[in-house]
C-alpha cells in the first residue's frame, strides 16, 4: 500500500532530525515523506544533512499565525497527487517506532478497518541527556499516555469516543480522508483543529480504531499549564468550535483562565478575554503560532448528516470534554 508520512514543521530542527532518524530505522519505510515547512527555510537543509528522502513543501503563514490545519491539508493534497493510498500523519515532535508504519499498513489493509480513522498510542518521553535520545532503544520505554486507549501490541480496539482523537499520530486511507473532507481551516492560532477533525470523522460515520503496536514517542519540550501564552487563540477557537458543534472544547483550560481572571463569560456562557489581559501574552520557550488570519464562515459541520446521528455525537462529546482537556498535555508547535 503506497504510504505517505505527512509532517508539518515550524522551527523544530532537532525534533525533525530525530523524526527522520526514526523513519530511517523503520522496518517498512514509507514510499513518500511529505514535509510541509511553514515559514521555515531550514527544513530542506535539515533533510539533506540527515541523508533523508522527503518532499519539502513550503507553506506561507499569513500574519503571526501558523496555519496548522491548512498545512496538513496541503501535505495530504501533495501526497495524494503522488499516488498515496494511505496517509499517515506524524507530528514533528514524535519519533516513530520501527514497527509504526508496518502496523498502520497491516491494519488499514484489513476489511474490518480499512475505512476507519486509525490512531496509535503515544509515549511522552522525559528530557533527553546530552547525547540525545537513543532512537534504537525507544521501544523498551513504551509507556503510552494514560488519557488515551493503549491496546496491547498486535490488537485493535474500537472506540466511539471521538473527542479522544488527537493529531500526534494517526492514519487513514485516501478514500477515508476524502470522506471526512480534511481539516477545517477556520481555526486561527492554537487549539481545537484536531478535536474538530475527530468530530468531522464521527459525523461522517467513519469508525475510530486504536492500533496496538503503532507506537510513537513524543520528544520532551517545556509546556505551560494552562497555556496562557495562547489565551486569545484558545478563546477564539473554542468559540468557533462551539458555533460548529454546540459544546465547548478545551473546557479545562477555559475554567483555569476564568479562575485566573483572564476571561469572563457573558450571559450565553461565551468566554471573552478581559480587557486587562493582553491579547498576546509573552510566549514560553516553545511558542505555538497557528492558523490562518482569513477565517472562513462557520458552516454546519456535516450538512448531510442525519440530525439524530449528529446529536448523538455532540451529546457524547460534551459529557467528557472537560476531563479530557484537563488531562491532555500542552500541544506541540506543529
């Protein structure tokens, strides 16, 4: 199965090097690696220095925001144009286990799972030592994040909890990608675009599977909790998400911002940044710019979806989102 790994990169040179080393150690290398370089002219040289083979696609970022969702769509479009049958999205902070690509391929080829959205377990690594991570020895340290399903190696489990989807490591066939329609590019800045994609999959009737043995290892970087440097982005994107889906994502962070007196809520419960809270707070050591300044209209997320199906998706998601967002670690740059 013609497989394309898709990675979005912005200012993560060391992490990209480790990802490339991981791919070079794969038991089954991909036919394509598409790297979408968002305002990052160093990526081509990094790929060459590593002796890797990848298609580097430059991507502009209007204003200060990194267009994460748009960049993923660009990567998918590029891969599909070169004949990809399986799209595998791997975050730049993640190092793939040698078996990751093979496991996604194996499961995607099975009749029971070929139309599904496939997610693999992700282990969060501690800080590396002065010599960096031992790429060859990472499998021995697999300890998947407890907030997500982690089936035993070689097994697959079905989930209907689509709000658990995250974009660190996932795969889907070309036909399933087209069925979902890609990421909605309306989110500007940090947060919500991956949660939205999970909801699009649910509303499209795409099954969700967690694939045991498709391990990825998330490289350590400092985070803030709550991510106050992304205050304005989170408030704006949460509001857009609510308009599309009828429930509030990132509820744990919004509650923490409320307790810190950084936001207030109007009579409808909509959050607003307080006037004394700066719209752009000082970034921590790993700032995350994000999506396009040109926010498209907020459409009905799945116009053809039966009302009962969409209502069930929304009701189930709203029940668990606050707990999940509280447990979810601060995301990556890209």
